[in-house]
């Protein structure tokens, strides 16, 4: 449960005093704080995915217009770490830049979409302190980004009317500015989908019922020390240590030594970090939704391990720890079908998120002695994970889908029955994945390598192995073909080149060294560079060998190859 707004969390005396307190945004974005992003910080980097997750979470907590704000559950936005003297508002942000920047963009988006003039004016005061003509002070901005991005952020986000200029401004100078612009346009579109009353209610909920823990210290060394503590992966381990005390303490006294050893042996076998991670996966198996509180509290509430401590260790913790070790090391053992299972676990491990892991752990635990059924399940789990990755499903969508899979497994339903959740026969997944495969795949940087190596495996009859660290993706038709080259003869129109250059049919896999050598050569020279050097392994890749067989790389050849490759994946993933 969240503490009251001004309750100190703790005071620690190190080289300098570290203070922590929980505040609503009403106080965080007030004259008490003036946030500055120091030069040594990395630039703003949140994408639409993280921004959308934040908005979705807040929308899920804020209730409906007309609800009394005091009766609504508060929303905890996380912590920020500052270098700040207690008596002064000036604050260098050591940790929390991404949240503070995104929240400012969201408030500016609300200001640009709300019609009520009083609410708009109030939102402006959350973005900057108005000028004081009597004191001779200009406006003081609540948040100042790094020097390269500060003026951009003031002009297009903090100042009134800035959002209205952003759509027409299409030449940001830095990656941070590109992220700010993309998130601003994304949030504007999302907010325009709400009613005026919903937007006003959201603004009030954000300011009054959303909280940050503000940790401050007057010197850099202490700030980074507390930052390290707050962000250390070992923090989750404290949850497992506390749970260990809860559970072992409830075991009969004469058996406590035995069960303490079982617990510690499981922890040693997995390693401390992985063992701590396991508890978050077990929590997901029981709760089957995004965390709304600490892992410790939700584990105690939903898993309740201390109620039946010996049963929890013997029938839940130890079997799932063994299954997690199989999932994370691809070391399933059986007298039949083991390699097929391990191959699918390797592919799942290449997915760009970890939301599939609880389903895989539970399936390995439940189906360990049935390799054929486990193989079929993992085939479908990989398909579901790949389709959602292809269509860029957000974390909330992924969790909802995997929650249904976990429900089937947890409640003992047959995961192979008609309509089972793991089959994921969702029209949105199929259409979205197909559109991604048929579009500019190269631009999907988190997806393209998975798709191409998966496709290469299918073309090589599952006989290929890959060192993903040495592979890269290369265009056959270059992104910028030279004047007078054969490429310009085959693809004379700029529009035609742009239509095809980033699509699946024009992409191959190469070693990194060969990619640098062959990037912009004519077709015959490219083939020579790809295949005729004994030092390159590119020739063993089925996708790349196919190109060698072609005498020309015309639009007709490219389109035929593209359609065939899309169909190959479409057949494997049933899309």
C-alpha cells in the first residue's frame, strides 16, 4: 500500500544524508523542484511501446469521469534519484529522466487536446513556472533536458501551442528529439480517442493520485550509490529471502533443516539471479496479470506458500525450478524428441520479450514425461510468441494472451483440445504478422533477424545452426545504388526502389565482415563477395545461396522470391 504523500521512507547517514519521500505529481511538478538532466546522462530514449504501457496502466487505474478521486486507487510511478540540497529546488536527475520526460509530454498532450481553458492553464503550470513581471523573472521550466535537446523540448512540448507545431516539424536533430516527437504524436492520437470529460479526469488523476518516490542526496557519489541499490537486480532476491523465512518458518521444527537444504540447493542450481527471477514467473502463473503491487505482497496474497510450506517446496518450487533450468539452458532430456524440444526453446529465447517464459516453464513441468505433447505445445507457443512479436503487440496484450495459456495449464485443462489458448488463432495476430512480413521488414530492427534465421532454418529443412553474434542482415538491391550501376537499369524509378529495398525478398544473411565488403557493389560483384571467398560462411546459409542462382535481380525476380518466402513463413506459422 502506498504511504501518505509526505511520509519519509527512511533517512540514511552515509558520507552525505539521503532522504526519501513519496509525493504526488502535484508536488513533484511544483516550485519545490526544478529538474535538470545533466550532460553525463544518456539522451531520452523511450519509444511508443514504453509510453503506451505507461498510459495504459494509468488509464486502468483512474476509473471513470465522476468517480471521486480520493476513492480511486493511487498509482505508483516508480522512484527518481536526485542530487539536491534540501533547502533549494534545483535538482540534477541521476535516475528518472525517462519517466519525468514522458510525464511532461503526456501533460502537454492533455493540454493540447482539452478544451477547458482553466484546465489547460493549470496544466501549463505543471510544465513551467509562469513569468513574474514584478520580480523580473522569466518562466522557469520544471524540467530541462540535456543542452542539445532543451530548446526543442521547451518550444514543442512545454510552451503553449508547441504540440500543434510538432506534426509539421519533421526534421528533429537528435534521436532524443525524434523520440519526443514520436511519443507526442502517439499520445495526441490516443488522447483524441477519449472524450473531453475523460481527458479532464485523466489530468486530475495524474496530478492528484499518481505518486513518485523522490530520493535525494546533496552529492554525486551518494546519489549513484542509492541509484545502484534501487536498480540492483539483487533487489528481487530480498523477496525470495523474505519468502524463504516465511515458508521455512512454517515447516515443522524437526523438518526445517531438510527443507532449508532443499530451498538452498534449488537456489544454488539455478544461480541467485535466476532463482530470484523464478518467483516473478511463479507469481505470473497464479495471478496472470501485470503486477499491481510488489512481488512479495502478490506472492503472499495469491500463491500463499506459507499456508502449506512443505507442499509448496516439494510440488511447486522445486519442479518449477527444474523446469526453469531446462527452459533457460535448452537441456531437455528424453529418449526421444529431445532435440526438437530444445530447438524450440532456443527459438523462443530469441523472442524480444520474456512474457512467454512462465508458460514454457509450466508446460515443461507438466509435460516433461511426454516429449511428443511437449513438442507440439512448444511449436504452438513459439508461433504465438512470434506472431505477437511480428505485429508488435504491447506488453498488456501479450500478458492477456499468455494468461489464457497459463489458465489452461494451471487448471489442468487439455492444452491440445480444440480452442485451447496456446493455439492463438486470433485474427489480429494473423493479419498483423502477415502485414509485417509483407512490409518493410528491415525497418523492424527487433524482428528482422529472428524472421530471417527462422526462415533460413525452414529452407534448410531444420538442418542449420546459427551464431547470431556473427550474422547481420544485408540488402541485395542496395539502399543507395550508384549512378550508372546495373541496379539503376533494373530499378530505374526511385519509388520502385523504395518499395522493395527493405522487404523480405530483398534481404539476405551474411557474416558481419562480408556485409561491410559487399554493401553497394553491382550484382555480379556482390555474388562473388558473398560466395567465392573461402573465409566466409555465408554460402552455407540457404537464404543467401538462393541469390547465387539468380543471373539478374529484376523487380520480377525479387517479387517472385518475396512472395515465396512470405508463403514459406505463412505456412509454418499458419497465417
